[in-house]
C-alpha cells in the first residue's frame, strides 16, 4: 500500500541528485526514509525516481510482512 507522501530532492556535492521519500512501517508507528540517487533533476528523472522509490518501499514492506508471518507460524 502506498501512502500519499511527498518526494523531495537533495542536491549532492558531486553534482548528482538524491530523491527521498518517507513511508510508514507495517506497525504504523515507525516512519522510515528511502532514497535513490540519479544524475539529473528533469521531469523524466523525477518520474523514474518515483517509480524506483515505490518499488523499494513495496519490497521492504513485503519483506517485513513475510518475516512477521514466519514468526507467527513458529
């Protein structure tokens, strides 16, 4: 599930751009941050960063849910 979070961009000293977003962990209490680094800050790069962040968040939440299910079955 994707929450309506805002993605923001940080300029890095090496000329690249760091796209960041926060999400809520499965417990609903912990806010975590994910980021990806890209070379450009164009609208195309922003769309790609949004997609990459979405996939990264989903993978982390899925992994967390899988761990919780395994610990409950033991």
